[in-house]
C-alpha cells in the first residue's frame, strides 16, 4: 500500500516497522471495542464488564438496547498496515464515569479515530472536544447501524462543528476491511497534515 512516505521507517538506523499509537475514541456504545476486535491482527485485550441495570438511565441505551457489556479501562490491539507501518490501537472507555482515564491513555498518540453513531450524535461531542483539547489529529468514522439515516456529510460536519479538513468516512465497525479503511484514511490525514506543516515552514 502506498501511504505516500508516511510508512517509511522513522527510527534512526531504520529496520523494523514504524510503530504508531492510534486511539479509537468516541461516545458510549459507538462501536469502539467492536472496531478494535474486528481489525486487530492479534487477539485484542479488552476490559469489558457487564453493563448493570443501574447504569441504564445514565448511559442512554437508545439504539444499543441489546448492549450487555461496556469498556471499563481500555481495548488494545495491533495491525500491520504494510511491512513498514504497525498501528497500536487503544480503544477508550465510553461511559462518562471512566472519562478521567482519557488523559493518561492519550499520551504519545499520533492520531485518533472518533467513532460516531448518527442516531446519537451528541454522545460523541465530548470525544471531539477532547481531541481538540489534547491537540490530537483525528478522522470521524460514522458507524452505520441498520436503522441509521443517511445524512449528507456536510450536515454531519455542521452538527459536530468540525472543520472542512477533517475527513468524515462511513464504516461498519464489525467488518475488518471497513475498519482497516478507516485507519488508512487516518494515516493519509496525518500525512497530509505533516506535509502542510512542512510547506508552511
Ligand atoms: N449493527 C451494528 N451493530 C454494531 C456495530 N458496531 C457495534 N455494534 C453493536 O453495538 C454495540 C456497541 O458496541 P461496542 O463495540 O461495545 O461499543 P463501545 O463503543 O466499545 O462501547 P463502550 O465501551 O461501552 O463505550 C454492541 O452490541 C455491538 O455488537 C455496527 O457497525 N453495526
Ligand atoms: Mg468498548
């Protein structure tokens, strides 16, 4: 795959794939764990606990009523996009009570995927704010559920209040190829940003 130079080994002395830490973020129940599971080359580490009835009110289960588990710490997986680029994937917890973990989790991350469920757009507002606050470049991935409406991308962009240059792509987080395409879109976005930064020097 041609990632336009982003995938060249960056370590002094070369050799071995370049490793990049990528966050899989987004609101509660948007499909973060599903994406890490579907795309990882290794059996992912997940930290899921049973969703208790007590949290049903605060977790806004509309659209994900059959959800039984939630991430309490992180998901971890990895995927080699080609011989020279290895992505280490860190899925964040979605429940508000675990958001305090986000600060530490983002350390050293080069970029992020923010998963969005268009039936519950607001659940991902906080994740987008956090990317901006922590200055982490990101792409938005719309995880399409059977009853998701097909909104024009511009409407989604307006609703999420994100600028033109942030890619918005649709995906099915359960599908490996689709999830992989999202990661490739992120790498292209990172490459475009670093090229633009070099030009403006
Ligand atoms: N139909 C459909 N269902 C999905 C898709 N992605 C995830 N699901 C289901 O939606 C639910 C939520 O998925 P999770 O992967 O647990 O979501 P999460 O973002 O990790 O959730 P938290 O860790 O609790 O924030 C699960 O029941 C999945 O089986 C999808 O693309 N399509
Ligand atoms: Mg999860």
